[in-house]
C-alpha cells in the first residue's frame, strides 16, 4: 500500500499528512502541540451563576420549554426504564421529566419552504393531524404564534408587518415546527452540580454509558422518522457542536439532525472510491491506522483511531458491522458505537470544545460505506498560512494525540467511568479488514 504518500515524518519531527478520502493536506509541526487539550476554555471554577431549580439558563432548559418548537418526542425515565413519548401535547410538557427532547430548529439550514418550493413538499398525514391537534389547544396555539412572531422579528420584520400577516399564512409557516427536516435532540441538565451549585457544563463525558446509548437510539429513531415523513430526503447529516469555539449557539448539550436532498461532493467522492475498491475503508481506515500504531481502542462492535489529514485533531470511531446505516444496526451494535464514542469524549473531557460528526451510507445508495463518527477537537484556528497555501497546520501529531488519549482511557476504565468491555492500546486485536460493511448477507 502507498501509505507513505499519505503519512510520513520529516527529520525534524514535522508530520505531513494527506487524508486519503478528502485529499486535505495537513502538517503537524514539531513543538506546536505541547499545550493541554482544554486550555482554550475557561475553567469550571469561573462559573459564577446561581443555581436555578428548575433550570432556566437558556431556551433548552426545563423552565423554558415554550421558547422552543413543539416537542416531536421526549424520552423519560419511568421506574428505571426509558420510554419514548411521541408528539407531546403542550398541556403535558410538565407532566413528566424528559431526559432528552426532540424539537425542530427554529432557524433551519434547509427550511420547510425549501422543500415546499423545490419539491412541492407537504406535511405527511400523521404530522398534519398532530399540527391540527396541537393548534386546537389554546396553549398550543399561543405557543406556536409566539414562536412565529419571534422568528419574524429575527428576520427584521416590524410589529406592523407581522400584524399584517394573515392567520392562514402563519399556519402555513408553522409547518416548520411539525414536519421540518432540521431537528435537535437536547439533553436535560445544563450544568453539573457540586455542593448544590453549578460547577461545570453538563457534557457527553458526564453521561453514563446507558444514557448515551439511549441518546444514540433516540437520534437514530429521529433520523428514521424524518425520512419516513419526507420522500425527497436522500441523506441525513448528524452533528454536535460542543461549546462556542465549535460553533454552538447554546452552551447546552444537544445534537442536530438535518435532512438533505443530495449527497454532497465529499460523499460523491467517497462512493466513487468504494465503487473502485469496495475494501477502501478498511485499507485506508483501520488497516492504515494499525500499520502506523494509531488504533487505540476497540470493543467487539467498533474501533477508534487517530485520523490523519484533518484540519483539527480528529479521532475516528468506526462500526465493524455489516450494516452500513445507523438505523440498520442492532441494539448491540449501536451500544458498541455509543460506548466507544462516549469513552473518547470522556478521555478528551467536557472542557474541550469539539464537533461530533456522523458519516454513513446515503439512503438511496446501493454502495455501502461504514457508519463512522468523527470527534474533532477545536483547539486550533486556521489562519493566513492555511489560506495562502491550502496546507493546514494541526498543532498535535497523530501519535501525540494518541499519547494524550490512551492514559486517560486507562484511568477512566479503572475508575469504572467507561465500559469495561473496551480494549485499550496494545489490548486491541488489530485484525486485518475488521470492518464488515463490504460483505453481503
């Protein structure tokens, strides 16, 4: 394999990398990666807010449910069992305590109007019934009208212009809340508490393995539901922006789900690579990473390694399953991915700003790529050198990132804070071609 073209170390320690799938060129320059991963963020002790019960720090908090769109679903914990409640009535918002909530993004990337104008999209019969039932309740009608007025003001419309919009037009605008394709899954706590006071933001690292598995299951259910209610969806983007350096509007844990009507250039390129060599993800994923000692964790269902050729230090977690789409995975396979992703978040710590990105086979592709998750550490800022050369400076070498993560994972596993089924560093089996996506049943 021509691995040397994509990854080699210069005499002075500079590591030059080209991502095999994207073609992005990255240099990790010796001496620039010595700072801690989280030193770009404020310390937990800097939070000076008073405890609020119920929490009311942002629009995702419990006291402010009516500042977000109508709930498409929520997960509750009842007598030790997780249950999902669908299309929650506004009168029942405070009847149960959600662990996770599924809501539309008020400011969509691809709006309902995009789908309506380009594809003549209409709400499904099920979502239309939900909308009618919701608006038939006085509290639901007020909720939706208040949100629409808020959105219209944010677009620059005056109170007079808003007042001139007819009720029928507003009802049509409200389709975005009941059948839009840009959603968010929010997590209940805003802060962790210590001695009764907020001490740090609640992050993925603070979830239990079971909570994170339920979170992943809820995200996958939302993806399936979006697709079943919009025939024009071809792919679905799932991502999490954690903290402001990663692009988060709210410092409150949430994941975004966006339906898209095309694959995008990057996915088109990757599918072409699979057509030419159906084992390409093994060849330039775990086989490549294992050859360079970059695989650092695995379980029976997934593995994790440091990626090369990324603008930000990146950890890649791949499903080993024959199933390529998240919704086709068994519960055990989802749990295997979930455990490993959460373990990486815990090793990185919730004080580090990250993007979490899901990558998987598009809905209408007959060629498969494995489900994989990128965790990108937003600890560097591309600047003038990158713009002028199209060579990106990554402050940590792949080996350096591995060596920061592995000791933390040992500590976490010994303390029982990550799954005991995770094998770390030299415990990993490193079998050739461990990803089974290319196989047929």
